[in-house]
C-alpha cells in the first residue's frame, strides 16, 4: 500500500509538469525524445525523494539537475531567437528548484548550509521577494547563527539599498547574539561603508542633508530571547551629521567593547575595517580603537605593536616610519619580557618587509634586545632575533657572543644551540681552524638540550645530524658518535624511538659513503647486535639490500644471511621480507631454496593472505 501511495504522489507531481513540457516541445526547445529523457530523470529523482530514508545529497543532485536544465533552456532560447517570455517556459524551472529546496528543508530544517544554498540561488536568480521570505524563515529557526544575520544585513544594505533596515536588522542580531565577535565587526564595517557613501554623496551633490527614502525591507517577527535584551545600540538615523562625523561608529565600538570587554584581539580586529577609509577619517577611527584598547589593555604588547604599525604606516616607508614607530615604543614606561619580545618581533618584521628603514629597524632591534638583556627579562625569542639581526648585518662574531650569553640564561633552549652551531659551522666551512670549536659547541648542545617533549626531540635530532656532519667533514670517525646518539635516544616516547630509527638509517648511509657496501653491511650487523625494535629491523635490512643489489657482483650469500637475520626478528609480521627473499632465490635460479623460503613463510606469518596474493601475481 505504501508503494502505491508513493507512486501516486510521484505521478501527481509529474503530471503538474506536463504543460511546461508541452510548451518546450511546441517551441522546439526540446524534442520528444529529450522530453522523454527529462521525464525519466525526474521520475528517478522523485522516487528517491519519496523514500523513507532520503539523504540530503539526493535533494542537492535533483536541484543541480534542474539548474543545468534551466541553463540549457535559456541557451537554446537564445540560439532560436526566442525573446518573448513565457510563464510556462521561463518560470517553471525556478519553481521546480524552489520546490526541491522547500521539501529538503522540511526534512533538514536544522541544516544551515542548506538554507544558505537556497538563499544563494535566490540571490543569483534575482528573486528578491522570495529571498526575503526565506531569509526570514531561516532566521526564525536559527536566530543564533551569525552568518545568516550577516547575509540578511548584507542583502538589505547592498542589494535592497536600504541602510536603515540593514542597521535595524543588525541591532536585532546583536540583541540575540551580544557576544558574537563576527557580528560586531560586520556592524562596524557596515556603518563605516555607509558613512563613506554619505560623505561621497554630499561631496558630489553639494548638500548638507541626507534624504532617507522608504523601501521595502525584511519583515522578521520578534524572536524568542529578543525581548528586554540589555544590548542597545543607538540608531541615529535622523541625524546625518552623526553619521559623517563618525559618532555612530564610535558608539558601535563602545557598545562592542562593553559586550566583549576582555578580548584584545577582538578590540584590535576593528582596525582591519578602518583600513577601508582614507586620510583623517581613517586616522580618527584608528585613534579611537587604540584609545579604547590602551584603556582596557594598558600593558598588552599586541596593542603596542599595532600602534607602532599604524604610526609607521602613516609616516610612510623609510626613516620617517622608523622614527614614528620608535616614538611609540619609547613612550612605554615599563617593559616586561612579553613587551620586549613583541618589540623585537616588530623590528625584525619591519626590517624584512621594508615597512621601515632597514638600517634603522636593525638598530632599534638590537637596542630593544640589549635593553631586555640588561633587565634580565629577555626571552628565548628576543635573544634569537638579536643574534639573527647581527648575522644579517655582517657581525657573526658579535652574534656568537650574544648566543653564548643567551645559552647561559636559557641552557635548555634548542633553537639557541642550533643557531650557535649554524654560525660556528658556517665559520668552519670557510676556516678550518674553527673545526674544533664547532665540534665542542655541538657536543655541549647535544648534552644540554631537553628531552621530554616531541619538539625538543626533533631539535636534538637536528643537532646530532649537524654534529655528525661536522665530524665527517673533519675526517673523524663517526661510528662512536652514532652510538652515543642512539644511547641518548634509547629511553623515551614514540618520538624518541622514531629518532633512533632515523639515526640508524643515517649511520648506514654514512657507512656506505665512506666504506662502500661492505662497510654498510658491517654497520648493519653492529646495529642488529644491539637492541632494535622488531618493526625497525626490516626497513634497515632493506636499505642495505638495495645498496648490495646495485653492486656489479652482488654477494648473494651476504644478502641471504641478512634476510635470515631479519626473519628471526620480524618474520611473523612482515610479508614483504619473505617476498623479497623468495624473489632473490628465484632470480638466482635456486628453486629448491625458493620452495623452502615459501614453506617457512607460510609457517611463520601470522596472516598469510597478503603473502599468498603477492605470490600468485609473482607466478
């Protein structure tokens, strides 16, 4: 009975489409065969939508099909030169699409993305009246979704050209969502754009008063939770002077910071909107934001840096920008570690981007870091930037002195050790007499860096690699260094074990580079004689086997011995090992040994399915 009811509903829906299909054939837009194909496709979609469990994607596919069909109708009308509009031909397509979205949202009312897809379609198709109704329905169901409110306000402001309705709508949105940073930033931006438009209109027309016209706007009923809300923003619609002077914008800023009082990033986020204005208007708005930020966050380094960036931008590139930014930092009475670090980062970025005079920025950076160091509050980042600046300006010797002081203050800072090692190593490449100094620095670094976090393990691994490379360039033996490094990473978490595997692979590569395949095999046997996780054995053995196979005369006996050793460690869990061994024996023409390997593999492997499948393709 249910199937009959479904068929009846589908048949009724399709019968409503008959007049438009006849019209399409009558105007020769589609042939009879094409109409039959359209009916078949629509029937398939309608049955899919009538199922008890219908996925959202089915509605979207149906809507996309109707969109493509509507586009094809318009293309063929243009090709046939049909200019006169017909209600059956031109409006049936959008009607079907709206009906699909309507049915989809009856089932998926809580899906905001689906509402937005429908709204976007209506916006593109120019259905303003329907768009207003759908936005209203969406907001009634999702009054706390900022994106929907912003879309509604954007449509009122940009498409409907009704700034008064857009402001009222945004105020209602903020009453429902008083702590939405996205809404407050958009409201500020909207009022700024409106102010600029009013100013430009006055300038062009030479008038002092603004004409406010009445337009149709969205009719959204009072929503639950909107009555008696505490957040009120004055509209000031009747006084255009308040708009042009920025009084409305400053009121928005004041109420925003009252609603969200303890977020410095939110406060400084209004600066991006201020960039839409120019000249004194922009400076006045930025000053208002900075005044509010300074009042609420007097010691926050983010405010200090933002102010310096603004002053440097106003003064222009070069020495003037450097002087302006320097004055901002000089006005700060007291500095803590975070303030000095923020100052150093600002001058470092200014020197790299060219927003200030390069020489002046470098001088200010060195000065800031030196003052922080004298106050004993320099962070690792400040020390690092100080040394980096000295290197960039051609003073590596001074950079080494600074880094040694930094390491004395922060002996566990891996980045500082890395920087010092890089400088000393670079000196060593040019001057051989500095080799011992480089080796000593790296030795001390590998012993001093922390070993309790994943980041520190990664940094220590880089230090060990650099130490081995320096020792190799010196012509010294690296085997003892690798053993020392493996001992340093022997105890620890997964990251330490991964570093150990990486070090063993580097040891094999270094042995092959210095002593060839035989040296590589000797090192592998030394590694396997120690404690190696079973899962790490086969990658190491495979690394050596690849080296041996490319030799002019590969030593099969040695390769077989290595495979046998690997099978003892990871035979039950590694089918690739047995496949490589089987392939080796077959390529060598030793069928009897190959059969033995196959038998051993079937006996040893915990799961033989992968091995059997690979063997069948090998045969």
